[in-house]
């Protein structure tokens, strides 16, 4: 619903009428009053392309009953009178007022998975258990390059800058952590800092050899790795961590 344009938050949706507001418009119902046409129950928020689509030359493909289903599926369950007082005339100003009060929300989600490079320079991302099963049933794939991928998704409504992605090895017993700080296995394909726009995602790749190298260094010091995870730092200093993966699962990278 919100996009950042030149550093400012803007409403990125349009108000569409389920049953047309004027005679000749899509899904116009002559039996409705003007008040009923402008009421909240007859309104649905659409992005510009879909608004043009449902009201365009092929409007018959989008009957009122279909738009009512869309509205029901995408709005939270609220009481029938919750939209009272909201009309086509004031809905946009209400959205802008809400946006002004809440301001931009900066948030990301992170995940850590295995990745396998397939023929044709294609990558297949999956859980570490899924990688183990795939290699068991497709021994010809054991020669393909493997690694881990940290997926970072912008789930807020403000752009963010990724300044650091660090893969951490946790030592068994002590909980201490070690890493190859600043390691970038694919310098041509991926660079930091990286500007992550609203709704976009970044896949940060690390080779299996790097994971193994760090694990071997831990073993050489007389310790064992219990699990790994990735930590992501934003330009604002905020840090986010992926779920932790047991080292026994990560072993699928080296089989």
C-alpha cells in the first residue's frame, strides 16, 4: 500500500468501486443509491494496473461478486459497522492521515538455506535436509558446486541499506562464535552495501568450502561447531539474525 518515492512515503493504491460509481462505468447497478455506491462496503483498494484491468475493455471478466470475494479475502475480519463513515470521498485522506501518524517502517526478514549450482549456472535453494535427500537420489549432482544462501527480504515500507552479511559458526559448549569476517565468495555477483527497496530481496551466497574452512579452523583449535547462522547489519546499525542450523544438518554440504 505504501511506496517510497524520493525519500517520501506515498500511498501506492487507488480506490476502486465494486459496483460502478457512475452510469456506464464497470459493474454499474442502477438500483443503488449514490450513498450506497460511495459506501465502504462498495470500495476496494487496487494497484493502478489492476484498477485499469477491472474497469477496462474486458471488464466483464471481473463481475461484482468476484471483487467482493477479493475484498473479503484481503481485508481482516471486522464487524459489519466498522466501515461506517468511510466513503470514497474521505478514504484517501484517512489513509494519508494514518501514514503520517505511523511513518516509515523499516524491517527485514532473514533465512538461511542450502544452495546447489545446477547446469546452466542456475541455483536451487532448499533446506539442508532436502539437499541431503536430493544428493542421495541424484549422485550425479555430487560434483555440482554447493553452498549456503542468506535470503534477506525487505518486509517493511521503507528502503533499507544492507552493509554486512556475516556467517557465524557457534562453538559447542561455550557458545562462542567465529567467522571469516568480510568474506565475499562472489565479489562480481554480489556487493555491499546494497540498497534493498520496498518489497525486494537479496540472496547472499557463501561457498561450501568457506563453511568447511571455518569449521576446520574450529576443529584445529580443539573445539567443535554446534550450529551456524547468519547476521545481517543495516546502515542504521540494526542487526537481524537468521534461524540457527545444527552443524549436523550443515554436513550435507560436504557429503
